[in-house]
C-alpha cells in the first residue's frame, strides 16, 4: 500500500464533482506558522484533461524541486546583503529599505535558506505584518516603556497589536521582488517565489483638502511671519511638494514673466540636507498669478533688506526660504511639516502640509482646468493617470458642471406637434436645474432642514460621509463637500479623524 510520503513525493490528482481535475503537490512546511502547504492547480474537464493534469503535475513537481535544490545554499539575509550592496537608489529609499530589512524581514525570514521561500510563505509573512508590527504571533506580551533594564510600572501595559500599513507591506513586497529577481538572474534560483505571492491591496485615495474657509484662515495666520506666509501661499497656489519649495532659489524665478522653475527637491540624508531631482525627475515651469507675483516681489525686497541689515548680500543663487540671512542654506522639509501641523492644531484642526497640495489640485479641477494641465503643474507622471485616480470625485463634479454649461450653449430644437414635413415633435425643454439642486448642495440642504426642525440638535453627531454617500447614491467626495458646506457656514464643526457634529446656535 502506497504511503503518505510516497503520495507527497509524486503529487496527487483528484477528480472534482464537476469532472475537473485538481492537481496537488506538497510544497513543504511554512516557516512562519509551521503548517504544511501544497501547490495546486485545477484542470478543466474534457477529453484531454488527464494528460493535461499529468503535465501540470510534472511542472509543479519541477518548480518545487527547483526551490528545494537551489544552486546556492544562501539565506534570505545573505541575499539581501548582496542585493543592497549593488542597489542604486536615492538615500531616502535606501534608508527605508534598510529599516524594513532590519525590523521586519531579517527577524522573520533572514535565517531561512532560499529553498524555503515560496508564495505561501510570503503570503503568511505579509499576513503577520498586517496583524502585528512587533510579530507577537498571538502570544501574551507586555509593551514596556523602555528597552533598557527597568522595573515595570503603570507605563508597562499589556501588548496591543498594531498592524503595519498595507503601503508598508507593499514596500516589503517590492524590495523582496527586486532581491529575488536578481537571485534568478545570478543563477541562485530557478524561479522568483515573490511572483507567486499576493501583495495587499492599497486603500483608495482619499484626499481631504482644506475648505476655502479653512484655507483663508490658514493663510491669514501664516502671514504673521512673512517667510512662513510666503511658503504656505506658494504651497496653496502651485501645489508643489515641500522639498521642491525648500529647494527654490531666486535665480530660478523670473518675476517679470511670472514664472518659477522647479527642478530640484531638498531631502534630509544622515542629518544633512542635499538637493536632488524632483520625485518624478521632471523639470516644471509654473505660471504664477498676478497676486502671487506681487507677493514674491515684496518678499524678495524684504529678504534683501534683512540681508543688508546683517551686512550681507542676497545672491541670485540664494534659497528663497532660508534661516540664514544670506539665503545660503535651505529650510528642512521635516521642520516645515511640523510647523504647519502645529499651526493647524492651534487653529483647531488636525491637518498636514501635503493637504495644501490636494487643495491646489481640487481648486484647479473645480475651476475647469483639464486633467493633463493639473498633472503637469503638480508634477504627476503618467500623463494624468495619477491625478485622475486620486481626484476622481472632484473630476466627476467638474464633469457635471461642464455638461450643464454645454447644454446651455446647444442650439434650440423644434418644439410642438409634428409638422407636415414629418419633423419629430419634442416635448418642451425642462427648466434648467438650479445650482441648489447640485448633489452636494441638496445633501447640505437636507442636513440644514434636519437641524432647523430639531431632528439634529447642537452637539449631535452628523452621519459619516460614507453613510451619506450610500444614502444619496453619490461619491464619498460629494458627501464630504456637503459636510464641508455646513462647516463653512459654522453650522457644524469637524476636524480630521473625528466625526462632524452640529455646532452650537446652528439652528439660527
């Protein structure tokens, strides 16, 4: 009688109720969970199904054997060491890769031989990271207040799992795919096991730009300091990234023509600041509006006077934003991010600097600027694909307004009974819809009515934007604009990460 080990060694072909054949081949045990796993494939029913199943079994056995008998005895850790030696990437990317290897990959996979790594092992690795970033594996642990030797007190609490974000796990997937791809090219392995694994899906983009009212308050507060006000104003009007604004130099501005040249970005590497290419390695020339040009001219005069007061001269290659009187050093990107967050907290909101980039994009789209132009100003790659994916809700609303505008310019058609010539009779055209009937305005009007009649009282929590979107059959961005309209009119209060509530005295 055939033993279980013998069946494992040659694989199994099982007939399913539908007549299809399922081929299963033992692939080893999962080093993350300790469970055994199999590789399987289903062959559709048909006259040649049995022969095809035999071919599939032979192929799967060959792939498993290649994994079990690699051309090297190297471990995952050794592969990553060699891969990082030869990898050419930006310092910030390298630092992120090194942290991912040190904190997550090496502790769980580093000691394993390459022949132990397969698609199921990697899926199990990803699942562990998405469950707990400290790799607790469900064991009762204590989160200590320090890693040094100490006596536990109330600050040492029972461990609570905190998952790693899907984006971070995808970064690990990309890193491993690059390393194992090199291993195949070097002849260390026959196949790349990472291609058999499934990286977690990313959440749909949910940009949350400040409302026009919030943007106005932010700008006014920032202008208490001319340098900070100019920085925030340019972030709003150009949509440039923080590093790109820190890298601006006066020699890259032509105020007479109203153009700024964005060709670099400041990054922090090992505690030092250096300039590199933009994120997409694109040089952009942005046209400025008259008000921004006037503000920059006034700000340039202010910086020249400050330099002269210190007995220095502001050179053409000086940075536009600098703590040094002569503009010799740029601002730190992390510092401007922290300053912006502190300012918003003081104003009562939880916001981050990148939301000003979203504000610039959504305002351009709302004003009717085409997607390719918006993508060009923001420095998005893909000819507008990224812009369209991130700002879908605003594009949909702009399309709705465009359709109404086009309908208003169309020629009139004959109206009335059929003529003797047989012209088709058309019903009378309906009155154009009032702007108050726009989807987000209609939702806002319903919420106001509920507040006035007392169904929603001051302090009551408003429905979430997802609930409103499902109730009215609109996009989440449309529902978000409806709530934003209430907050702009001081009928509701909201902050990032918290539910919107009815404001005091809102019924009046």
